[in-house]
């Protein structure tokens, strides 16, 4: 089931730019102008939603074949205390080699998530031992090649439906 969420306005909104750290150095949203971006906020210790979503995204990318070269997936951690750039790089590579994992300071992560009305907080366990969960917004934000936020997909969206939505926006970008 495809679940696209849109605001009342049919006009696209500019996605908020940000700069965070990857294993290769700083990465900004504007670095990917000309590509469709799927942005996801998650964390590597997530027991279910994050790996399932990344698996669905990876399957969608594989089904798109060479069209996937026009797409960049960004996985922004909501757990910068545990998710180093190196750890994120290994995690996202497990799903697909082109996915980029991003981290930053707690303040940078809070600013980035707030720009997308995404929320997160630690729950349960013990932060000192690193045994806790992070409750977070788990949507895929679709940003077109011009940096406009077009749609938001549920983490429940099936791989085929992610691919259909991406193909739609890629074709829309070509039309402009």
C-alpha cells in the first residue's frame, strides 16, 4: 500500500538544507542538487523499523536498475552518542552501497530533525551503558532534484511502492 502524505497545498516546499558528517567528511543536502533524495531519520541499534525501512529502500533501488543512479538515500542518525560516522557507514553499506550515513553533534541532529518536523527521544534503559531505545519519526522524505520536499512516505511503504513513487518523481523532474 502506497501511503503518500501531502500538505493541503499542492505546491512543493523547499527542503531545509543541513550539513552533517559522513565517514568521508561533511555532507550537505545541497550536494545532491540534480538528484532525487530519500531522507530517513533512524539509528543503527533500532530493533525493527529502521532495518526494515532500509531493506525496503534497498530493494526499491535495486528494482529501479540504472535509474537508481539518479537517487541518493541519506540515513541521518537520531542517536549520535552511539552512531559514529564509521559505524553508520558499515550499517548502511549492509543494505546498499550508495546509501550515506550521517551523524553530527546532538545539537546538529536536533536542528536537522526539527527542520523536517521529525522528533526523537531516548526511552528506557540506561544511557550510560548504551542500553536504550530511541523513539523517532520514521518517515521517508522525498526531495526532488531542485531541493523541493515533494512527499513523505510511511516506513510501512513496500519496496514496489517506493520504486513507483521514485519513478514518478524522476519522470516529473525530466518533464521540467
